[in-house]
């Protein structure tokens, strides 16, 4: 199939107010067809109110080998997290 | 028509529309596991499910109007060929993918216009069925029109196959727009759709699509009719013998 | 039987990989993974996908003959779901670098397998009940376990599939229940179907753990989470009661509750039949493959056409822009 059709990634918003979430992929010739097939393949039980399709080759992704430089520097900033601050019990639901 | 009550005429009308939907839905369901690729298998099945669902709504209404304990299944499973009143185009064997899509396109273009008219039927049940069917048909038409374009303007082979399909279907068009006294009478009361009025816009839309798909409008002079009178091609009998096998072999049971 | 590689052979990368798996972390597509892990997964996921797709046939066989419009819609929706599940799984395997075309080609060439249960024919309407109840029932037991498999896309596909499959098993059981409560002829039809599908359903879990070629390594990599025999036992335990409730008899004289084990004991599978059917002597082996090949080949001109159309469209758009 790959010789014939492109791979698209499918993202679905299941309810208004929620983010689009990746659900899988499918093959189609163009974005319009991909959108129609996404409807037939991934929303047979009314799972969605909105669909995105993205040509898989258009996705730029971080690499495993980047991990150290990408994410580790973010590990040493515990002060960004609410749990970093010990407050008295009376106000701890802040 | 004088002898027939409006209720009886409406009942027969609902059966006709149910027959159209069931027989086409059945033909589409034959594609399941046979489509050119998996995505299309799922899509075709959705369309089949929509048409069978539509048949069930029309038959249920006919059963209600019959008021004699008949159910949707009585109409689908306990009538013979001569009692089926679907328009002939619906029953033709599925053929290749081009034939299935060409037929689907011609019917979707018709069906959408038809259901849009039925939205304003004075019969509230028919109007309600139309409200659901219109939404489905919009999607069906988008799909089948795209396929006519892709196959018509694809490769030489697909073009050839699509043109052949259109040619083979063309003579079954006329029947879509003809009304007998039953339908004319109901249309007069605002219950049924006046299909004669659909012909011109349908032709215009179809011709535009064929032109865009680089397909020729057939210059055929043949036309076949008879479905509404229970006169069918021989393929319907085979379809029914499959459809009705269990109910015929083991009559009167729950399944 | 594949040997688990001794720890001393393990590269630092592989050690990190195994640590991650031991910590119940999922492996994701871009992660480093041992080549064998990748190959093993592609083999298992594609086999699973092929099973879903070939599995459309025995039930598809009854779509045009379903006895009521309601049953027809249910069956059509169900077979469509199987196609969808095949698609989810191909999609998961594609994240490992196997294209769907390659996988389909491997199926057609006989290099890839599908579940042997689908080499059995669906002969009566009751088989739609038995397949849903037993075959899907067995598949669900396996798939529930696979929701915890170590490869992320596979695990997520399983979650989605399990959610959809529960309707499959319930509709099948409902068909059996209706038949079992029906006429004598219908009840006999249901019993006959149970008789034919019971043992093949048990075979779906594969050889005994002691005989299973891929099991040990797959368990270490957490591709598989529970062994064949454990899963088979689970299926038997849950199904016996279901048969009793509708008054059907499981065709196994050795079936009995073992108080001490807290499980049912059951008879030995006819492994000769198992191997015979896998190796080509089932009633439908050749037809199942031929059906798939035919649909694929007949679809070639359609796939070519959409590619050609798309190319023309791109060209037109480019000209319009120039």
C-alpha cells in the first residue's frame, strides 16, 4: 500500500473542550480522502467531534539520542512544580 | 386510486422506498472483505449500514401502517420477487468497483435531492426519516462523486471501466423520475416527493461531474423500467434467495 | 525453542532497554530496541493484523444471509470492526518500519501466518453465534492481557480493540442464547456449532508453554504478558458457566471443576488436528488466502487510478500556480 498511498496520522477531539489526541494512522492518497477515511475508520462509535489528519512525513520528532540534551536540563528545576513548596496544612490546597 | 385510502397508499410508498434502500444496501454489503484496500472496505460498509438502516425505518413505518402484526422483517424476508418494488438500478449485481461507484454516484445524487424534498413531506414520519437520510446522503455523495472523478480521470484502465459502467447504467436512469398514479396522488397531497421535478437538476449535476471526470454522457437510446410494478431483472431473484434463505428454510422462528 | 540470551552478551544499550521494560515503562517507536525485539513484534503484530482481516471472511460469509435486518446490521458492523482492528494493528506495525504492502505480500507468499481458527468453515447461522462467543471470547482473553504489552503503539491498539470487542462477544452469545431457547432444530444447530468450534477455540492460545517457540523471550521482553496455558485456562474457566446458563454442553468428557486448583480441568487438545490445520489441511486454508489475494489483485487498478489522479491534480495545481 505504501507504494500507492501515503501514510497519515489521525488525531481526534473526542469532546469539545478536550485536546486532539493521536489515535493511529491510515493510508490515503490526499488529505481530503484521509479525513473521510479517518471518519470511517476511527469514529465508528461517534468517538469524535473533530478530526485532524497529518501526513506522517510532515511530523518532526525528537530523537531518543536527543533525550539528554532535550529533557535532562529540565529535570533540575523542581521549583517549577507546585509540590516544591511546603506550606502549612491550613493553606496547602493552594 | 379512488379505492385506496391515503394510509394504504402511504404504506405502499414506504415499502417502495424501503425496497430501494434494502436492495442497494444488500449489494453494498457484498463488498465487505472484497474492497480494493482496507480503508475503503470500512467506508463501503458504513454506506451499506446507512442504507440497510434506512430500509428498516421505512419498513417499520410500513409495518405500523399495516397494523396487522407485520414487522420490518416481514417485508424483507417474506415477499417474493414480484412483490418487491425497488427501482431496477438498485438491484443490478455489484460488478467491479467502477460499476459499484458509478451506480452509487447516480443514486446518491438522486437520493440527496429526493430526501431534501421529503424533508417537507406533510407526513411527519417520512419527514423524520428524510432528516436522518439527508445527512447520510451528503456524505455518500461526497465520497461517490470523488470516486467518479478519480476513476474517470485516473488511468486509462480506470477511465475505460468507469465509462463502461456509466454506459451500462444509463438506461436505468429514466425510471428514477417516473411516477405512477399512486405516487402522483401522494405527491399531490404533499406526502410523496415529485420525482419528475428532480430530473433536470439531477441531469445537470451528473453531466457536470462526468465532464469533470473526462467521461462522456452516453448517447444510449435504451431505457428499462418496471421495478415499481414488481418487474425485475433476473438478478433480484438470486439476491432474494440468499437474503431470505434462513427465514425460508426455517419459517416462523425467532433469530 | 528460542533461548533467552545470557546477560553477559548484552550491550549497554540493551541493558538500558531491558531496565526500562523491567520497570514497566513502554517502548515507543523512536526508542532504541534490539533488532530481534523489533522483528519479533513485527511478526506478532502483523500476524495479529492478518488474523483480523482474514477473520472477516467466515463471518462475512453470512452477511448476505443473516436472518433478520437487525442481525444483518450487527454482523456487518462487527465484520467491519474486524477490518478496523486489522487496520489499527497494521498501523501499529508500521511504526516499526514495516509497510502494509510488505506485510500483505508476506501473507500472500505464505511467509506470514494468521490465526488457524479461520481455516474452519462457517456452515450454519449458529456459527455466527459460536464465532462471536468463543472465537472472539478467546481473542479477548488474549488481547486483554496484551493491553499491558511493552510496545506502546501495540498496547494502545489493544486498548482500543478490547473496548470494541466486548460487543462482539456479547452479540455472539446472544445469537447462541436465542437459538438455545428456540426450536429443537435451532438448539441442535447451536450445539453442533459449539461442538465444532470449542476445540479450535482452545487451540487459538497456541501450543503448551513447554512447546511454544517464541514464548520465553517474548515474556522477558513483555511482548507477551501471560503464557498460552494460563490464558487458555482463563478462557475455559469463564466459558463453562456461560454454556451452562443457556443449556448447551461443552464437548469435553474430561471437563470438571478442580476444587484444589480453583480451576476447571479439561481434556487434551488434539494437537495432530492443530498441526494439520495450520499446515494446510483445514477445510478453508486455500480459500481464505485466495479470497484475500483476489480482492487485493482486483483492487490494483483502483489503487493505481487514485495515484494517477492525484499526480494529475498536483500537476494541474502547479500549472495554475505558475
